C-alpha cells in the first residue's frame, strides 16, 4: 500500500508538512517537458547539421541519443523542482528508496512484462490491424541498427536501459502517480498514470502494451510503497528490449 503522510500535529509532521504540489503541476510539467524536449532536440540536431527528415533519420547514434536526452532531463528536473519548492524533496515525496529484495523482484517483473505480457496483449492488436511484429518494433529496430561497435552498444544500453527508466519512473510513478493519488486514490493513480505513460510514447500500436507495462510498474509502487522496484522493473524491461534488438541487428 502507499505510504501515508505523518499525522498533523506530530513532531514528524511539523518537520515534514504535506506537499502542496498536485495534478496541475504534473500536467503542466509534462507539457513543459515536451515543449522543451522538442526545441532542445531540434537545436541539437541542427547543430550537427541534420535538418531534413531524411538527414535526421540517418543521423549517427550519438547525435540521436543526445537529441533524445532533453525529455528525460526535463522529467527529472520538473519532478525535483516541484518537490523542492512545494514539498519535502523528491526522495521523501515520491518515496524513492530501494531494498535488496526490490532488485530480483523488479528484474523478474520487468522481464515477464516484456516477454510474456507485451506479446500476449500485442497479438490480438496486430491481428485486428493487419500489422506484424516487425511493424511493432520498427522504430526501435531502426535505432538499434545505428549501433556500431561496443561503444555504440554501451551508449544505447546506458540511455535506453538506465537513463530513460529512472527519469520516466520519477515523473510517471513519482510525481504524476502521487498527484493523482492525492486527488482521488491509488487505484485511480495506477490506471491513469499507466494510460498516460502509454499515451506519452506516441506509438498507437504499442499503446495498450505500454499501458499494461506501466501498470506493472505502478503495481510494484502500490504493493511496496517504494519507487525503487518500479525503476528496477523498468530497467529490466528496457534492457531486455535492447539486448534483443542488438542481437537481431
């Protein structure tokens, strides 16, 4: 279950007041993050001499990775800023902690979500749309095809498998989840934050599967009261994808 805030009037409550941030902060923050990411990403690509759609699609992996960093930087910055200015800091407000048991639990949850849950959910969707598995993973595979050598593989693994999960969990299961939970309850928080997570990836074919994966990460937060297991699960989920993509490419 989620961890309640200290009772009013207690010595802990006096030192740690209930945060005043809420759903508007999360939604405005999300919009600001995407505006910043689009502008900053475009500036990075222009600086590298990549202007047209064809040039951007053929840009080397390093430039593509650097241009993708602003969205994750923004997610972290917004969550940390909101918690610092309207709460008790991001570690306390978003329950950022990790226990030893969270590592194996998170790894199992992430791998099962990737190789069992996602295929089961995606299969009927592909049948209904007439698409195939290649269509489902084409954008990710195109990115993996840019990887050359151990350095490229390490960069791809670091950004997609480590940076992205930490940033996305801090925002979606941290700020957004807790904001919705404050407004309604943890079950609304679980459903809405998962759907928003799926929607944010702007991949129509993958929307339901990504929403389900987000729900897995959210359930870990609900069950443990900690963000750590969700971060580990998200890392395992993404790293599993990276390993398969690199193997196929």
